[in-house]
């Protein structure tokens, strides 16, 4: 009698790396983001969240204080692309920072017009809202009476923010930021790559 094999054909991958930049570089990004959030108008028009962001209102590419992190994230995105056997060199097409205060959140969304997206965490005080990712395929008739979740049955996953952590994922993967209870600001940077 032959043994059955489970083939996994369509995995959902999320790249995670901790401590990707030195603490001093992180502090520069954190301080600059917080200072700018006091003077630059919030962007991301049309979003239904209460998180401050600089999408479309501040050009991170023109600011040398963000150059180091942009270079490191670009390098990591291309490393992740090579895991897909892609030799294309992906370039950052947009980048912005987010400042989440107590009770801030971001609704489920995707990043259309991009191949890869990334989140870098510069400041993550206690109580910062986790980022949640949703399984990409619709589940019209869920499997019933699952005794415990495993890699075949998870429908979502969450990552607790951690300073200097980077997450990279396909831009079509739905994700959101859950409501935070943090008293100090939670600061992240978001990136899109083509």
C-alpha cells in the first residue's frame, strides 16, 4: 500500500527580518517621522482609517534621512524576489511613514499597481496594534470541525510589531493594522516596489 503525499503548490510567503538597520539609523528615522507628522498634512486620501500617514504629502525619496533605510529595504526586496527565482531588479515606487496613536487602526487593503510591498517598524511601544494578513483565496465552504489549526487551515496570521523588524509580501495580499492601545506613537514605514 503506497503512502499519500501532500503537495503544496500555492504557498503564501511573508519575508520577515529583525534588526535590519543599526539602532542609530532607526532612531534617525523615528525622530524624523515624528517631527514631520507635526508639520506635514496627513495623506492617503480615501483611506478609512485614523492613522496618520505621509502618503502623497511628503517625498521620502528626496530626504537623505530616509536614504539608508530605503537602500536596505530595496536590497531585502530583491533578495526575496530571488527566492521566487526572479532576476528582475525591483525599484521602490512609493514610500511613506505612518504614525499610529492610541486606538489607531488601518482597514484591510491591498497595494494595487505594485509587485512587492514592505513594512518597516521604527517605533513600537507596548500595545502597538499587530498587522494581520488574510489568506488570499476565498473560502466559500470552510472545512468544518477543525480540531486545531495547521499550515493547511490557517485563514489569517498576525505579526506583533517589533522595532527594526521588516516584513515583505506580495502587494496583492490583503492586510490591516488592528486597533492599538499604545500610549506612545507607533511609527512604521511603508514601501511599494515595481
